[in-house]
C-alpha cells in the first residue's frame, strides 16, 4: 500500500460512510427517500465534508487482493462470518478512509468486513474514530463459536462507538458488556416521513402487504397466511420466494437492495394500496421489521407484528392500541387478520394512534440532532 496515501493532495473528510452494496444510485438522487443512509444527506446539507464508499464486486487481478479474497471465503464458509473486505479494498477507498476523521460503518456485515481494514487505518491514522450502526450484532452471542466470539470481541475493542437501532439489544449489550457501557448509544431508526406519505385518495385500500428480506422474518408464516386466507389479496415484496409459490390472491414482487426491480416510488404506491401491514419476525434481538413498521406507520397503515425479544417499538408502542403484537401462531394471525379486515374502525384507530406516536417519538429532525450529538461527543 502506498505510504503517502495520507495527506496526498487529497480531499479531507469529516465523516466517511461505508455502505453495503446497492446504495450509491439512491444516495446520489435527490428524489429518493433518506431511509437507510443514517443522516448522510443531513451532514452534507450542513456543509460538513462527508463522503461514502460501498461494497462492490472487485475483478482486480491483484494477487495479494485475490489471496485475501480466498482467506475471507474460508471465514465465510467455515465460520459463517460475513467477511467481504475484498469488496472495499482499492487505493481510492483506502485513501478516502485514511483521510477521514470519522468512519461510519452502517451494519454488521460491513462491520466484520471492515475489521482488518480498520486495523490498518487506525495504525496509519490513530486519531480516526470508527462508529458502527448495530442491528443484531449481539443476537445469540452466548452461542457464538470460539472464532466468531474472538472477532466479535475484537470489533468491540477496535471500534469507538456503537449506535444501537433497537432498544432491547442496547439494554442487553449494556449488561452483557457493562465495561463498554460508555461506547454504547441507543438511537431509533429514522425514516423519511416526508416521502412515506399516503395519497389521501378516495380509492378503496383492500390489500394486505408484507415487505422484507432479512433472515429474521418468518417467511413460513407469511406463506401459510396467503394460502389459508384466499379471500384476501396480498402484496409480497421480497427476494425470499419464487413467484410460483403463491396462489392467485398474491401479487409477488421480487426486489432487494442489490437488484431493486421496483423503485421507492413504486413501493410507496404498493403501500398506498394496503389497509394492513404484516411483520412476522423470529424471536431475535435484531430489530427486524423496524423500517417497514415505521414506513407503515407513516403511511397510516395498521400493523400486526410478532412478539419478540428485539421488538423495535418496545418503549413507545402499546399493544392493541398502536399496533397488534402476536406470537407466531398461524391461527392467532389468521383470526386477527380476519377481525381487522372486518373492523374498519379498529384499523383506523390503530393507524391514527401509531401515526401520533411516530410524530412524537420518531421525528427525523430530532433523531438527526441526537445522532450528531453522539458523533461529536
């Protein structure tokens, strides 16, 4: 690596974000919602030197890089650790990271992928501060393999701050690693509620919608519900199913971050056609379904979600008043769906109450101020 990468007549950054794949097009579009970018645009609007890099497939023939890629593949295969540092390493990216005062890592996959790179960056630039966004890092930590536990502990030592998007995981972490309490901060996920607005049209909204790709959703339950409740129309937006798995009462849209076959505007239209949002999740510390839940609340769509130890709205949302929370029992979900689809007033009450909670507790501007305070202090 070039020894003169620091201060090599290059641009200085106050903050550099490291994103997973598929973000750059949306980041460079002024019309896209600001969700999932963790206030990147707000920092830029405040005339703060802010940049980003993202994981990308690298076809370089560089021998050391390809050896590193093989090394990472071993960790992925045998230890189930998401090491994709080879998708980050390039002279351009390393130069940008070395000339940054703060690096913001945006999820666990990026966190593990950045570990060896971060060690190098901190060796070359000891003043750099590294902040990691957390949503599931501590999930099932008691059962980690020795290798995974080693890298988990190394990440906790090397990175400077951890911002938890889920309050239950934050509480768990502060007890599990109470010696690192000063590194841990809680901040709910922030959605762009100026984008996620319903049309206020008079059209009848009859669809039931499910949106999700993460591994901690209960996809089997969703499939069961669509099969058992053929009298209702479902919209499924995910990359976890094949079209032929569903009956005629289901419209299935394949989409994910790497290959977004529907735009954010099209997704908003799909939400706008729905009168009920389903978020079945596994019992995990990860705040699974948080973004979809907040988007649903912003668009005045009532929600049925799973009871889980990582439920993202635990400190704000009240069961059967703002949201309906159920165990992952298919019959319970079927009964509740039938009841809500019949009871327009109950759906309306849930959506109104949830929208008020969104405005009072998840205001984008307030969350940005809290985020900026965490970065500065």
